[in-house]
């Protein structure tokens, strides 16, 4: 190109364009805006040069060459206060720092930082006329700002803008930095103006630079060839549709039903052993997951699962967190921690990629093929590796009732929701298609639990909400008994009880409701000084509201949400995920607020999920989407809300007691009783049996009083109970056998799902290592059950299947089998180090004459002999299978050759003090190596 317009076009002209776009209002606004941009593009093309320099300023939020500047309004306010040499407590200093708060900034600009800054600069800037900086100059300076790593470097870049640009131009440069121009045009509109094929190409490659450079001539149309490896695309998304409209919208006889996964949408690109991972918005995560078999938290474990004939492919799926300790996936919030965990702990939480579509294989794009054909290719492309990379499971359905049953099941399992897919659908790039429909329990009326909480604080909004309180901080009442104990000497009945911050909401209300929430109590809102928090309120410092309100002057609001999740941002220790406003509870006062104790009980009931109600009695009206028609919902009589039958406890108030077999024993019977011998046995029937024989029933296990939890299958809630290690979890058959024999039987392996440490220690006195009870009569039935338990033991089966099908029984595999059997069936201290491959660096230490001369190697030799005696595997040479290098810190330091060698290994061995060997033997289990790092020159755990 002969001319580069960006080096001549002034930034001031571009700002004039943006001002015109922003000020235009009325019904014909979009047409007017598009016409202005079209003429600007045409003029640029006339002078020559790529339009990318200016389009990246028009669309800063999709410019992947400048991902982010690590700067938000808070940092910018501090920078400008510094650049302008303003005291923070000066009027203009407070205006910038408190840019969202009315009274500190003019009402016309409050909530819009760029406009607030413009107002301050108008009074202080000495710059006159228009600036001479060009579009190219601006991009160069923005590149410098993007590379800035410290506050000082960021300040230096902003100082250049302050010295070189007018206040108006700085307003727009700040909006570009914040990646929000506020001109009312999306990337779809601007890309379509640029070129008719631009949007389609962007959906395929997600690269603004590539789109602009390849489509500079609007007279030339191109055929978008499809996907290509290592070019992220805009994925197909799901549409929200009411359940009773799904069949009509899909218009198909058969559909797929998938569980909606609670992770991050990821596309995996693979070519010749090289991997790349991209998010839904084309953010690259390759560095975290690994670009090849030697790096990352996932790729080293999945690089070999692909069919050798497959040299390139693109897979669409969800990145989840798998926890091998409970054999289940964890909520989305655990993903970041799992990505950052670089340890070699075998049982650590780890990323797991679950694939639900394949879009490209060996040079062939599959997006125009039906889904049913695409997913059939998956087993031919690769094999699953449990806990690392797996195929998403799906069922077929053909009626609305199939969807309802699946939703009932997902509610019982506390799942995320459902996705309904048309098997004949093509893959529609960058669209929210009605061929894929998402249904969450919270979308369906009358399925979610409502929470009545108190508004205690407010946050000023921006955009069209500026100058108004648009987000509200809510709190729950601290346990009333605690307050009485704490203030027992206070006789003032009107004393305000204590509240703890719990959540923040900013959606679900109409504009009228927002007015009522933010203005009705207007005279009672007070600015909140972070250094002077009201005594009745517990807050965390990370999220202090702009204003607060006294409980007796505030109001109770009803909220709905997806689930209750742990959080350090709120004093309650938990918060709501995706909270939404439902209504103001005019009939309640602050004394009727949900308590912290009630909140935690609700969390425990359903593992945090807030959908426990049944679809059994809901009407078609109830299948309408949440929030889509509040007016209609309010005037329509609600159907009766019922709890799922499997969750309902039995009414035992009129049960006659037959005997005292279970006297003084508290039981908690889990939903989903599934007794093999008595298939008609339900939770309710079992609870009645327990009460008839003197037992006590509780619906949620209590840490101090509940002795046994009865369950026949391991659900998410049962896993959570097991993780507490407080209760014995046993099968329903134990109850039946105790009643049949009229005695409390010992809890042998055939009854146990999980036993506490205390119970295990008691049982060791009465049974052998295989669970055979000494005092139990050995009948043919007992023997059959015992052998059946051995044959059906899942851990034992996994071990046998794994090694009989995969290994060649080399010594290492044989030792692993022995170790696995010992761990499950026969704990032996003499196999403590069975899986440890240790290297004792005699050669390295011997190179130091003092070590040899004074016989200092004897302690190291003693440690080696002890290590071997307790099952350890001694390596004579340092090899890749080494797991531990044992160091004697009392010896003189040795050469760093070991570190140089081990740095080449994919899995680096741990360097530990030999004291770890002796202390682990004393404690009868392997202690944490991090407590035994050697202190001299070598790096302990590279």
C-alpha cells in the first residue's frame, strides 16, 4: 500500500465522528449512524491504507492484539488525580475518585467516568485548539500502555495523553481504554458496514485484524471456507425457550437431552501434537492447559488419546474440574484453582475436558453436517481417558414429558440444567440458535426457593442508571440466640439486631421497581465511611457500598438465584450465584429477615442448589420463562408448590413404638433408597420402620447428634456428607437385617458406604482385614454376600481391569498392583513407601572429601536401608521414574548436577530431607514433603 491514512488522519477528526454518533437520537438513529460510518470508511479507502488502525479504536472490546490494559475506572481516577497534582480530598479529587456518587459529580455525567473526567479537565487543561496526534500516534501510545507493568508506567502513558490531547479527546481515549465507547453500535453492525462478509469471517476466526486485512475491498465477495485449526471461532450458543414450546420450536420427532455442564466453554485445536485452547470469547488458555505433551495441567495427560491417523481436529466442549477423591465434578468456581495447581499430587483436583461436538477433522470442516453425524465420529477420532478427557453423555427424547422427567432428575442431583438439541442441526457459528435450547430449573416458575433478605447498602450505577442506586447489598440476620447471649445485659427491646452481609443484586427489576427501591427510602440513605461501619453490620473490606440504610428504615426483598456458594467477599461466608430480584415484601419487617442459621441449613439441604420443588403439579402456565412476563405471572393463580416425593420425610407423629431396638440412635435417611432385596422400600417406609423400633429421624444430619446416615447410592449430597467424615453412611439393608435378627448387627463391609475413623477402630477389634466378623455366624448366605462383596468391589475391579488390559507386568506395574491391594484391603506399614522411587546421592556427596574422610555418609546409608525395609524402591542411578531425591542437610553441599538433570524431566522429583522417611514411619502415613524441604543450595521442588 502506497499511503497509510492512519499516519495522516488526526485523532481529533475521529473524536468528532464519535461525538456525532453519540449525540444522534430518534427512531432513525441506527440508519443515520451507519451512514456516517460508511462515509468515513469510504473516505479512508479513497486515501488508501488499512482500516484496521481505526476499526480497532471503534471496536476495542474485540481487539485481541490489545487484550486489556489492566486498568479500570478506579485506577484511572488515581492516575489522573496524580497527573493533575490534585489532593485526594480536594473537590475535583473527590469528584474523580467518587465518580459514581451523586453530589460528588454533576448529575448529567455521574456514573460515566469519562464524562466526569471531561468536566474536571475542562477547568484545568491548558491545551487549546485541536491536537496534532494521528490515529497511528494514538495506537502507538496505547500499545505502550498495554505493555505497562506498573502504576508508574501507566501514569507516564496517561501523562502523554494529558499533555497532547484536548479534554474532549481524552474523554474518548479513556472510553477506548475502558473498551466501551457508549455509541450504541455493536460489532455486528460495524463489521457489516465494513464488508458484507466481515461478520461471517469474524465468526469463523475471531480475529479482527485478519478480517479487516482480508476484506479491504467491498466490491469483492469471498466464500468463507469454514474453520481452520488454530483460528478460534465464535461458538454456537443456546436459546432460552419455555418447556411447553420446545417441541414446536425444534420441529423434530427425536431430540437429544444433555445435562448442562457447570464449567467454561472451551474449544480445543490439535495439529500434529500441538494443542491450543480458546474460550468462548477467543481468549487463549493454551499456556495454562499446555501446548504440547511436556507442559500444562491437561495436555500431558491427553496427548496420546487421539487415533494415530488423526493429525488435526477441532473439538467443542466444556472445561470442568474433576475431583478424584469424590469421583465427581466440582462447581465452576473451582476451575481457576485447578488450573494454577502445578503439583504432582495424584489425587489433586484437575481440569477435565468434556466434549460435546467435533467440528473439524483432518482438513475437513464438519459444521454443515448434521449433529448426529458429527458426534458419531468422536470414538473414531480418539478414546476417552476418565477424569481427563471424556465424551458428554446424552439421552434421546420425543415428548415434553421426557424433558420434564429429565429436569426432575437434574433437580434431584442438584445439577445445572438441561440442553435440548436437534440431532439434524448444523453448527451455526456465532448465533444463539433455537436448535439448541437451554432449560435451567430457575427458568421455570415455582421451582426455585425464594429468600427474604434485607437491603442494607447501595451502589450507584453508570450508563442509563447513573445517578441512581442500581445495585443493592443485602444481609441476613445473625442467629438471634447468639445476639441474645451477646447482649444479655441489654434490656432495650428496640436494640437493632446484628446483620451480616450476604449478597448483591442488580437485575430482575423493572425501571419503576428500580425507582421504588432507590428513591422510596431516599431520605434515609446515608454515605458510608469505610472507616466507620455501623456496629449492627458486618462487612468485608473488599466490597464496601457507596451508601447504607438503617434496618428499621429499609425493606425486605425476595430474591431467587441458582445456588448458594462459598465466598470470602461477604461476612456470611456464602453468597448467591446469579441473584435476581423478585419483589418487595411489604408484609415483612427487618425482624422477619432470613437468619444465617436458616441460610446455612438451606445450603446443606441441597448442596447449595436452590431448586428442590417438584414439576409434578405445575401447570403449563408454570412452564413460562422466569422474568419474561412478570405482569401475567402476578395476576395468574400460582399452582401449588410441592417438594419432590423423594425428598419428603415421613409423618411419624402417630407411629406406635414396637420395641427399643434403635433407642437413642438418630438416623438421617437420604432420598433415593434403592434396596436390591425389597424394591418397594422407600425413604418414607424406612423412616417409619426406624421410628417403630425406637429410633429418631432427622432430615439433615447434625454434626453432634446424628449417628447413621442411610443411603443406597452415592449422590452429590451423600458425597458432601462423606467429605465431612463425621457420620457413618450405611445401606438400608443393615436396618432390615437388624430388625430381622432383633439385635444391632456389626457394620461389616457389605453394609458400609463410608465409616468414620472412630467406627473403623472399634470394628478392627471384631473383624479381620477382609471384613469378616469374628462373632457373626458363618451361614451360606453370609459367605455368599462376603464373596460377592469381594467380586463387586469397584476399586478392586478397576485395578484388575486396568492392569490385565494395559500393562505388561513389569516390576513397576506389579508393585503398583501390590500397593493398590494393600491400600484397599491390607494396610501394612512395611509397604508404606511402595510407590516411592528414591535416589540417594552418594556419588554427588562422595565428591566432597570431607564427607568421605569423616564418615559422614552413614546417616544417609541408614536412611536408605530403612526406606528399602518399608517397601521403598531404591534407584542406583537418577532416571525419569525418580519421584524423590533424599538429602542429608548435615552433609557438605554437593554439585548441582542433579538439578540440571531433573530439570529436563516432565515430572520433576521432590527433594526432601531424609528425616521425612523416619517421621512418616512414626506416623504410619506419608507426611507432606513441603514440611521437609532441604535447606542448602539445591532448589527443593523445582
